């Protein structure tokens, strides 16, 4: 715990100096040794006091563990959250200053998936039609189910939440995006392949990546496709649309030897039938592209999925967490050839702190990147941006901080205005204006 | 007679459930400091697991077997998912660990809780922290090698 002692005894100016050095060295400063610390438990670390928060009970936003925003081009903010076993939604006409009375969409009590990488999903079309998705645990063996619901009156009422997959094995971590034509793309972790293998006596860990789409606002979905049979089962998926409006997924794949490294995959399903279906089940499933050889050979649940964003130029930007033998921490890389090759990974944040939860947003060829650092006392959100498609980056600067429980930092935009969406137990939900794209 | 027997059996299982429920202690901010302080001077393994973590669930019965064969080994189990206590109990019973030294969170296992254990732990599970009698510690990420764990306890 040498780093803990540093934080307690070094003055702030020294910490800033260390941080600056870290930036100047392009993020390669002081990587931590892997896993085995063999250091003394010191009293100093035990004296670090954290606020003793009482357990927040109830379904209100104040007690939420995860909140996901959707900001329309007209400036209407829709916020969906999970708290007290319920999935609720509210909207704000003043960028989060005030919210409408929440509408409870579903309630699964303690069966709701509130894992550290789980969050409800939302998309809103220009007419105010809302489509949401979330997961809950449907049985005592922790098999999960993804439910979806719709609203056609801007969130005043919702359809009864229903299963995306009827009688499925286990589905978790939905991620969705609506393209320019209103087609909803939905991907998730699906365990049918793993369960089938285990039933046949072939011991198998992990999950698979599944994908389906809807051309009627989520009323119905085409038959799902398993696009990669080998993925981590406990990390969220990232999804972005490329300039051709095809979804590109980023996720923690499982590569030969049980290596859980990051992958991206372009799903270019072409609508060649009148129903919008691909002509063949696997037509359009792109190759599994490895973002970096981190070589994280492990059977753990990292609970830490990647972020992805695609610029108008087509450049794919990815940020992720790894504890591989090649590198440990949070990293960023980009690809200008649809994932065939990626730039060398660049480490984000101060390696001596607990760096986590990167998130990306692109506007034109600008790239906005945030992540969270925990220094033993508080969580600090750092921002870095690139005006040239990820070639050069601004100096990282802190833009928000909070003590106690904090959600992942998220980025959204209204046209060229960029906002940080961040839920914290101490300060509640915040939509912070953090800059403007050129 | 059958009716009385089934009532007796139901009562027995209810009592067992209540007893088991009481045996899982609450883990919160500061618990780590108390645990490590209380156990200084003897080797200790603290295993962090979660009921929604498939690799954890696959491994837990092996922990039950290890403890039944190594009764002197001091192991504390901490369940880190925000789930109903009865589900934690069920999983512990399946692994024959209901009488072990068990803790569980009753709120999100947040950054501060993880940092207190290890500033470089990002929440991946399972992990095991091995603390020797001098307070020196190391983090083992992923399923444990039980032969190596036994050797570590014997070496202390």
C-alpha cells in the first residue's frame, strides 16, 4: 500500500506533479506490478475514513445504483434508472434541473440486475416513442432475462415489460442504439451455447454475444443471431453505429486459452428481404477483431466492459480495462480500418490510483473521453478530448468529484453541446455541461 | 404421522434457515480494517465472491471441500453482490459453507470498500487476499489453487 501512504503524506502540489509527469510520459508512467503486492498492511491505510452512508432504500432517483440518459436534439432529457428493485423513468425539460414525476416501468425487487456493470437502456425516437430494456434474474440459479417495454406517449405510460427471448437460457447486459432510420439494434450476453455445452458434459465458462434488431420501434424483433459464441459473461457490451449505420460491438471476448481480451465486431446485416431480414443467418457477421493483445488469461468476472464510439470519419475508438500480463489498467486505442488493426494502447489516468469506467463520445471527428479515478477518499472524473479523430489529445483534467457510491460517468450531447451524466449518492444525479464541439 | 413428520421437517429447515441467516454478517465500509486488525498474528485468507459471478459459483463447493479437509485454516468469505440474503444462504449451503465465517454486503460494494482492501482492485471476482501472520498480504485473482493454498497455510 505504498501508494496509499503517498496520498496521505504528499501535499497536493506533489500529487499534481506526479499526475503531470504521468501525462508527459504518455500514460506509461509507473505501471503497477500484477496482483501480488506482498506489502505490509499499514495502519495509515486503515485510518482513511470513508463516509458511512446509510443504505438508501426506495425506488427514487436518490437511491439509484445506475442511471442512463437519453438527450434528444430538442433538449429533452429522458432518464431511466434502477433503484429499490424498480426500473423507473423521468424526463427533464431543463437539462436535469427539474424532473417529471417518475413512472415505474417494472419492479423485480431484489431480482433486478443491479450488478456493477448493469444498467437499463433507453432510446427515444423523434416522435417521443421510447424503447427500454433491462435485465433481471428469473430464477434461483441466477439465470437472467432481458425485458423490454415501450411508451408511445413520451414516457407517461409504458407497455407491460415483456421478455425479449421467450424461454431463453440466460440473457444479460442489453445494449441498444437506434439508427437514423429508426431501426433499433440490440445486443446482449446470451448463455444458451454455454448451457447447452454444460448439459452435454462439456464444462464451459463464459457466454456468447447475441444480436437482434427491430424495424417497428421494438414491437417485434427479428430472430436473434449469435455473433460470437465465446465472450465474457459478466461484462457489459459497448455498441456504436458506423457511418453506414451498421452497429459495431465492443466486448470482452474469450480467445483461445481462456484469454479474456477486448474485441470489436462490425455487424453489417443487409436488409435484403421485405421484412428487413438478412438472407442468411450469418450474413453480415463481421470478423472478431482483437483490439490489443493484453493476454488476460483468467476465469474471473471482471464486471468491467468497454466503451466504443465511432467518428464520422469511420474511425473506431475503444477504451477498456484489463489486468492482462501485457498491461494492466484502463487503455484507449483506435482503428481506421474497421478494427483490422488498432493503434498501440495508450494508458489512461494515474496508474497509482484506481482508474476505471472509461466512456467515449464522438461528434464529427472530435472524440471526448472520460474515466473515473478513486484516490481512497473520493471518485474524480477526468476528461480528455481530441479534435483530430484521436491523433492528439488535450491534457486530462478533473471535471467532477464525489464521495461515497458513484455510478459510471457517461457522456451525451445535444448537437454540439457535450454533457457529463453522472449519478452519485452524495450529490444525486447531475448533468454537467463540459464543453462544446467545434 | 406423516403430517407430523413433515411439520417437524419443515420446522427443522426453518430453524436451520434462521440460524444460517444469522451466521452471515454485514460487510460495510470499515469492516476490512476490523477484520484484518482482529486477525493479526495468524495467517488468514479472505475470499471475495459474488452469487452472480459464474466462476465464483463454480469454485465455492471446492472451498467447502477445502475447509472440511483443513479445519485449522482460517478463511473468511465476503459476498459482494447486492442480492437477497436468502440467496446468499442458498449458495453457501450448496457449497457446504453455511457454517463458515461469512460476510455479505447489503448495499453496492463501492469504490471505497474495494480500495480499503486493495487500491488496485477494480472489482473483479473471485479474488482471495492472503495475509500472513506479520500482516503482509497478497492478492490472488481468479480461482485459487487449493494445493498451493494448503501449502501457504502450512508454511505460516
